[in-house]
């Protein structure tokens, strides 16, 4: 089994930090997005699925070598967190617009 060297661990930690910062900025910027967020949500779901399939394939075909699998796993977490946030934001926005329509119909 391959061991991660100190440089590889530092690079992986740096990559994880960059992905975390990007995810934070994207998630915080969702309320400012114009238009329909459903397409964005679908794209992130596709990328999450692709990254998950690649991760599983990597772990199956390179048994014992975790280096690339760790990077792909971080990408799965990154795209999955953005997809989940987009889904929650889209559902909240739809609920709010439905409530606004009901309120307008009562007046």
C-alpha cells in the first residue's frame, strides 16, 4: 500500500482548502444569481455523479493507491455541497414565490 508523503499531504490539504473557499464563495453568491437556478442545480448534479463514478472506478482499478482517489473524493464533496445548497435555495425560492402568489390572490 502506498503511503502519502508529506508533500502530497500538504498538496492535498491545500487543494481541499481551495475547494472549500470556492464552495463558500459560490454558495454565498447564490442569492445574487439572476434567473432560474434549476439549470445550475442540474449541472452540479451531473458533475457530482461524474466525479463519484470516477472515484469509484479509481478505487476499484488502483487498489491500494489512494492518492488520486482522495482528490476525486474532494471533488465529489465540493460539487455535492454546491448541488445541495442550490437545491435548498431553489426549493426555498419556489416556496416563497408560491406564498407570494397566494398572498396576492387574497388581496
